[in-house]
C-alpha cells in the first residue's frame, strides 16, 4: 500500500491565476481545508516556469488557469506540463473551455475544475486525490526501478521471455556480457536457440511448468562464439502490472567448472582404486616371501653356510617390495588433487 496523504502534512501549491478575485477565492478555499499549506502565485507563463524551477522540490500541486496574457488553451497546458515534469496539474476553467480541459487529461493533467462550480470541498478533494496519486505513481516507479536494477545488475544471466512463444523480450547485462549477444540480437531470438536442438523437448516442458521436478537440471547453452557451457536454469512466471500479460523470468547458473571438477575427481578416484587393487596384490607376494624367510631364520636351525642364501633371498624380496612401493608413489603423483 502507498502512503496516504494526511491533511496535517505540509503542502505547497502553486496557483497560476492572473485574476485577483479568482485567486483570493481559491486562496480562501485552500486555507479553509488545509491547515498546513503554503501558497505560491504566478500571473503568467514566464512567472510560472520561474516558480516551478525555484520550488520544484517542494511543490505538491499546480492549479492552472488556462487563460493568461502570454498563453492559453492546450498550447499553454502542454508548456506547463513540460516544465512541471511530474508535479500534478489541475486545470481551472470555465464552461466554455470544458472540451479543452477534457483533452488535457489525455496529455497528463490530473483533473480539471470548473470555476463556477468550485467550492472548498471539491477543491480539497481534487488536490488530495492528486497528491495521493502522485505518491502512488512515484512508489510504483520506484518499485519498477528496483526490479529493473535487480534484473539488469544480477551477477547471474537472466532473460525475460514471452510466455506464449518463449521469444526473448529482454536480457540483463550479465547475459549480454557472458553470452556475447547484444540486446538487439537477443530480441530476435527464441530461448530455444540458446540450447542444442536435442534439448528442445525438455526445455519446453521446463518452461511450461516451472514447478516441474527435473531429475537432471544440467542443460547446455551455446554462446555466440560457438563455445558450449553446462547450466542449471530456473524459471518463474510473472504477470505485467499494466498489460496483465504473462512473462517468464529465466536465470541460469554456469556449472561447467563444477561438473568438470566432479568428473576430474571421479577419474582420480578410479585411478586410485586401480592403484590400490593392482598394487596390493603385487605387494603381497614379496611381503609373504620376506615373512616366510624371517620365520625360517628364526625357527629353524640353520647351518652357517645356509644363512647367506636366505639373507640373499630376503634382500631380493625387499628390493622387489621397494620397487613396487616406488611405482605406487609415482602413479599417485600423476594425480591432480587440486580443488
């Protein structure tokens, strides 16, 4: 909800009126209904532009008479609208100019008031509505700006798609920089064109039902350079505030490096398993011989001339075991354990 204007809040109103009697009447009405109001007055277009420039940050509304000595009608209204920017303008007019006042609403004027029907309540209600409407529009614009900033400056590539045919309506800066396509090029593409043709069916299912559970969310994206990357992508349907049309926001996350890292680890694990399996069997043979020779030396009475024979056998088996261990170390060092 937007903040509702309260009557005790200070406001500043510029009254553009060259008739002293009409100005005094409007002044009395405003002071009757608004307890905290500051009035500014200008009598012609030149003074009006100067007053707007001097009070632009504080002006709450402008009451504009459409007949001044240096301007009148729609031409005057257009000029004041340009000068006022987003400050609400309410037209003060006579019965003869109601048709012009009605046309002014299409140009951006908030309301028009017929002087002969003017009263404190009507004037108060019109200004109150104009100020509240301005605050509401300002809040909507602020929220839209925040959304656009979140979209454009997100570090993750994002696209806005037409929900009917999945054509790309917008792409954020990250999508433009990472993928190499300009925004103009994106707007000529369908989101399917970022994927290989074999993924089209799964992409269609994913976009048509953003709640769909995908067992394997690793898809392929094709960059303008021809390079392909692996991505996870997530999508959400949104409805436009002004036109009510459904669109889809898509965000992708490059998981190429992550998947390559996982693959490297899997290959390393397989190599380690092979090393452990093959070398453990080769290690057992010389180790068993060493243990057998030690047992012979310890438990059997040997003649002195037999001892050198067994020691030689022990040395041979020890060297064989050392070579096997050295081979294991060399094979292990070929693996890359970096994160």
